C-alpha cells in the first residue's frame, strides 16, 4: 500500500469513527437528560400510517420510507404527479411532554399544490377517528410559516394576540408585552394562528413542541419560541369530530383536550424528518402561562 492510499484510508476511518462517536455522544446525552427516541432510525416500531382514502397501516405508494436513518416522505413519487396526503402517527398517547425533531424540505412538489409553498406539519393531541385530517392541534412546517398553529376539527386554544384577518378568522400570536390580548381560536373546522416571528432557514431546522396537558403548549423553531397557547379544548367527545350538529339539539360542550397521539404530516411536498425524540414532563411542572 502506498502512502497516498494509506492516508486516504486513514482519513476515511477517522471520519467514520468521528460520526460514530458523535452519534454515541448524542444518544448518551439524550439518556442523561431523560430524552428517548420516538423514531429509532431503523424501523417504524411504535408508529402507524394513515394515508388519505386508505385504512390504517395501508401505504401502497410508500409515502413514508426510511433512508439512512431518516424518514423520507414521497421518496419514490415523480415530481408533479398526483399523490395522497396523510400522516405517520404514534401508537401511544401523550399528555405532558416535550417533543423535538429536525426536518428538511425536499425539492419535489406534487399535485394539487405545485405552485404553493412546500408544506408539512407536526400534529399533536390527536384524538378520535383516524382521518385526513383528525382532530388535533398542528405546529405548521411550511416554508415561511414554520411554527404557525392550526386548530383542526373541533380543537380550540386560547392565545395572546390579535385578529389578523376577520373574514378568514386568522389570528396572529403577540405576547402580552407587545399588546396581545386573549383570543379564543377554534371551532368545528380549521383555524390558524400566525406565529410571532419567522425563524427558519435553508437545510435542516429544529422544531420543538412543549405540551402541558390541557394547560397549554409552545412551538419552538431553531431555539426561539414563536407561539404559545393556553386552555386546550375540544368540541364534545373525540368520536364526534367532524360530525354535523343536528338541528334542534343543544350544541356539544367544550371540554379539556388533555392528551393524544403525535404525528408527522405528508402534504403534497417532499420532506425529511430525523432525530424525533420525546421527554416526558412531570405533571407538576410549573403552570404554563402566556406573558
């Protein structure tokens, strides 16, 4: 073996060893701080798929695939084709927790959203029937909108902010220190709250949500808190999500939305997810407030 080949092999070995050491350090740090993997990087144990117009765990187009420890959404679908939307959800439900992940937008877009921004999302407190889309709260992962909140199919939150678009019932999060006042957002459909600031960038980004049962939640993008809520509620029991209210009957009562499943969204654009981790919080964690 000549010196050049020896040096090349040595460099490759050092690179591999360094990557392994970094991964071990990451795993060790996660264990030390109470973080556990929701996605283990090897398979989808603990998760199930729900694809539009297909039953649970039926993903004939392989919308969700694993590739080098990453969840690759719409990996094999040719750009510009019509694809179904859907989500990859945890089998377990969670109540008090901190979830974090990294995502990266891909290049491909699909019908019917070829001319729109690349879209995905992190859904939490999913309850009721699996459908596209289920009753839940969403932390938006869409170009220029990462951290927005959507209340879906009978979920509701209180936020500090202002009404941004009265016709579309769109709100904007604004802390109390900046003049925000309490707004109640959510009905039987889908309502949006625009995050405080845009904090995303090209390449891999980190998104975190902190949820305190029905007391409130936070959306954190690349280390910055861009949205907070209090008083998570749902309209009647979860099995009634999306059902029309019969004339002459009393409307269902709002009740606490305390817990639910977590999901990664597929919505007509290529996206990658990795390092999906969760930290279970003590139910006695200090009271969550918007300030």
